[in-house]
């Protein structure tokens, strides 16, 4: 069961306090998607994951967070433009929730927070998924933009000497990157990232689930499958293969 309540948030940009809905408790069961989108009922709480100040338009996970964003920039065409995602199409074609997450990503980038911006773009893609076929092309573009930010972050991580925990974190980001590219139809790039991830996995100890997901992603790429799949499917795919091999060996 999901419980929410109104809570006052003071916008860090304009200083106006607004009561906004927040989640105070919830339950979750089932398997996450390969890009780690959570199962129900948590996945339906996305409207609570982003806040937009009704007075100045600042969008963020919490509008009370510290920011360098100014009211002047929020009023500019640079902030308002959705051209990176929808081109010359009218603003209304992008689902409202996706638009909020996209604007939040712009605020994240303005503050130099590429990781949060990557997540905001991925969440915008999920919102487009929920809108159906009409927003499919926007979802693909948002996924590519998100993947590019995660890849930039990985380049910085790879430049550092890391222990096994850092390598494991790197693998998790790589797997999100792979799924973003696969879902967007960028199969060659996804396959390249898969190969890199396999090489890195061979040099470390980690949760076996990461290896199973990597192998499953490779199988989906080989099949040109760009649909939604879950972590549980990746685990079950190995179990099924074991059963087949055991049956053959009898």
C-alpha cells in the first residue's frame, strides 16, 4: 500500500513555499526491469519523484535542494525548449510527466550533476513508455541522451584506480547503459558495451546476477529485441538453459 501526504517545500530559486504531495510509505514486490525500473506499486508513483515549482518553473527531485539555477535562466528559451527531444513538434506531444523529468535534467546539468540528469532523462523515457506508441520515438531519444551521460560518467570512473566495490558500481551503471541503448534500438553500441562489460567482469568478483544480466542482454541484442525485460527473466533464462543441458545429458 502506498501512502502520501502534503508537505511544504520552499523553492530554492524563487523562495516561495508550496505544499506538494510526497510518499511517506509504500510496499513493493516483484522484479525490476533490466534498466532497474521498479515493479508495482512503486513504478506507479513516478509523479511523486519530480517536483516543479508552480511559481518559477524550477524542476527537481526536491525543489528545496541547493541550486545555482536562477529565475532568469528558468524564464529563458534555453530552459523552456524541448527541441532536443521533440524537434519542431508542439510541446503538447511530449507527455506532461516526461516534460517535468526532462526539465529537471536540465536543472541537474546546470548544477553539474550529470548522474542525476541521466536518471531524470531515463525517468522521462519511462513516462513516455507509459504514454504508449505515440511517445515511443521520444522515449528512444531520451534513452540515448541518458546513456550518453552515463557513458561520460563511466569514462571518469575508468580513469581512476578502483577497488572491487567501485568496479561493481561501474558494472551496474554499464548495465543500465546497455539496456538504455538496446531499448533505443542502438544495438551495435549496446553490443560494444556488452563486450566491454564482459571483459571487466572477468577481472573481478561480483554478484552473479550482474553476470547473468550481462549475458541476457547480449542474447536480447543478438535477437534484435528492443522490448522491456526484467532481471527475473535473466535469472530464469539461466535456469532454463541448465534444465535443457541436464535433459540432453541424460
